[in-house]
């Protein structure tokens, strides 16, 4: 019997080693990893520059309290807010970043009502679980926090009919990852931004999965040309080191003054050493252009091979969902046997999140494996 709580339905694979997009399990079998730790290892496993930065920091000091100044926090925050008037709060995870965003919105506006969207996912704390628009996440926990309303995603009319001067914030994902890799339309994002401005509500964008270059931009909201009041980051920010960030407009700074919020390990020097290098690499224009090119290349490959056999292929950059005719779990297991690691999103969507450093040869190999399993073996087909 395991000494762990059974909170995860684990695959019978223990990954013990990795480099780039390749990993090896405890039995010596190698896999092409197109999960990236769920959009975490955006630069691949054991990236040399990240490793070097972390090792150098490890030899100096690991942790100091946030009661003391931290130049590396200031450095990372400056890079995250380049060309914008924003401030950053560092924490340890996406749930913590979203929790901070909800607290900030309520305190700054003095309002209690929060609008989120059906099929969203924002975390597992009480507040972020409440913000999540999925009943299966709520089940069994009794009464959740009051004041949350869940609207249909991409339905601007529903938002127009609900938002008011009592609304503290509208919280959304540019692409709903856990909900099925469902992209927001540009019209919806722009409309949501305009409605928040009209009613004095804050627009919070959860970039935990879509941020840090995953869609070919620094942050996915940049595709729509909007400026959220708050956005949140985690996952890819530390390339495997636990770090999250809430990034807010500078007008919000005074609302989170001394003693209002905090995190013992937030902005830890080891995590900051990783994030510092990750930002330098990913925010480079040539790197982001390469992600965009590879995303188009891979989606075109998948469309050529699968379009006539699947319900749809969607996403942006290297965040891709393939909607199947049946549950996707069986396809994930067969692909593992063939040496490709993938994920599900909802019941029938195969979710693909390769490292942003993946090569075109690796993308072609993965596309051939997916074609072989879905089409030739008819896994996931009716």
C-alpha cells in the first residue's frame, strides 16, 4: 500500500531521466515527452542554461525571508513587466497566483462578485476551486465561496447581461486547457476587456498554462491586443522549479501593501535563478517566432493526417487539442506503449504540449505515431 494520498490516477511509468524532449523511465524505456510536465518544461528537460543558473545560486544561498530585499526578485519582475507599467507578486504555483489575483480584485474594488466561465480551471484551493467552472471539481466539498457566477465561454451576450457595477472581476483563460483546449475568440476577449472597463471591474487572465511562450507570444492575451488588469503565471516560468507570479497594473500596487498578502517561499532564490534565465530565452523574438512556425507546421501535419477521422484539431502555437469520437484515455495509453507521452483534456480531447524547443523531426515522428494509433489502430474512433 502506498503511503501517499491517492489524489492522482497515476500512469505505471516512473520517469527518472530527461534531456530536451526525451525522457527515460525506471525500466530504461525512452519516450518522446509531449506533456512537458503539463506545460511546465517549456525549454525541455535539464536545459543547460537553466541548470547552470540554478547550480550557481545553490552554491550561494537557497532561501531568505521576503522581509529582506531580493535583487534577483527585482530583476525577474523587471523582465516580466518590460514595456509595461506593472508590478509582480511571486508565489509558488498557479493556484496561489490565482488566489492572490482574486484577493487583490476584491480588495481593490470593494466588490464581492466574480464572473468566471464554464469548463474553466483555475486551481484547487477553496477560492480557485470555486472560480473553476466545472462541477466535477466542486463535488463533495460542500458549500463553496459565495459571489461566483459561471457563464458560457465565448458568449459575449451572456457577459453583457451579467456584468454590473457589483462585479469585482471577470476571470478567464485565453485557451481553456483542462476544459478541452478551447480557444477564446478575439471578439470575446476584446469585448470582455471593454465591458470590464465600462463597469469598473478588473479583467484577470489566467496564463498559467498558456503563458511563457506556449502560444508563440510571451502571453496568450497579446494575440488579441488587450491589456488585462491582472494576469497570472506559473508552470513554464520556472521550467520545473516551483514558481508562480501574479502580475498587476501599477495602479493596484498600494492595495497589496505590507501585511496584506504574503508567501514564505514565494520568490525563492533558487526558483528565481531558474525564472531569470527562462525569461531571457523565451522572450527573445526569434525564439517566439520559431515556436509560432513549429506550431503551424505541427498543426498542418496533424490536419493532413487526421482531419477526415477526428472531430477537430484546435489550439495555438504548441498547445494543441485533438477532439476524438470516443474517450481519449485509451489513446494516451497506447501512445505511451509506442513511446509518446500525451495528455487528455476533458473526456475526449487528446492534449499535446511538447517542449517549445522541440525539433521538426520530433514533431514529424510524433505526428506519425498519432496517425498510427488513431487511424491505423483505430484507437479513439467509433
